[in-house]
C-alpha cells in the first residue's frame, strides 16, 4: 500500500481581500485515484484544520463531476476541514508528497519551513515529489545541502504568466511564478496552448501546469508510483 501526503493551503484571501483558496480539482483527482487504489492518504496544511476553497474552482465551467461529487460529500469535506497540521507529519515517511494548488498557496507555501523540510527530505531520499499549478510555489525555496535550489537545472512546469493574464489575476498575485521558477535556474516547460494539460516528469519530480492538468497529473502520479 502506498502512502501519500497531500498538502493544501490555509489562506482564503489575496492581499486585496478578494477570496481565494485551494483549487478543488487539483486535490480531488489525485485523492480519487489514490482512493480507488485503497492507498493511505493524509491531507495536511501549514496550520491544520480549515481549508478554504477558491470559489472560482466551483464554477460550472471548471467544476468537473469528480470534484463536484467530492464537494457534495460531507465525509470528504469534513476530512478536508480537519486537515492535519504539517508539523505533526514532519517525521513520517511517504511514497509521494503532493502539493495541490490554488492562488492561495503563493502566500503560505514558499516560505513554510515544514514544507521545505518535507520536500527536501523526500527529494533527497529519491522518493516522489509532485506539485501542480501554483502548488509548485512550495518548491521554489527548497535548498539542497550544497546550498543550491532543488529545482535548479530541473525540467518542470507551473501556472505561467500568460495564464495569469487569462485568469485576470496578474494584479492580485504576490509574485510572478513563471519568473521565479526561471530565476531559480529551472527549465520551465509550457503547454503549446495555454490552459491545456501539461505534465513534466524529471526523475522523482513531477509537475503539472494548471487546473486542466489535474486529471492527467493524478493518472501519471499513480502510474509512476506503481512502477516503484
């Protein structure tokens, strides 16, 4: 049985006060695939407990059936809103650590010491690190023992600046994710068409570009874990 740690945000607003939170499909698809396999799943967040959901991710055009079903499932929602505090799992071992996205993660993922420690330990032990969309922000400040950024020289993806334009969030976000990924020395791989699925695998690092990558990301993560 595989053991997965799914990390989600606790932030519910941009600095301007506009609501944000977890992008629901970026959690539900990996959760669903792992549930089908009867794997062990832990949902955790920096502060624990309540996990706000970005209202944009609940709109009819983006709320797919799997996500809608989980949103309407009181047991799942109870589990989500009783997320484990990250410092409670810091010494546990996982087959995969998965960073779910949502613009909110730009506020609490990059500088969270527990996220940095968990990701560094996971990566150095050769185990899977996965991140989707803005969740890749949790990889930005992870440094290896030699002082280098973990993502330096790695091929990866994440929500790009043009997609922020399409999402009308350029003036809301606290930083330009695409620019910082490049500053860290990573090789950013974008989908040919914005807002379409794109998954990049580089060793034990798997990244997905945007919410439309959620389904394929879950499939790829499970396939890669089953090879181990």
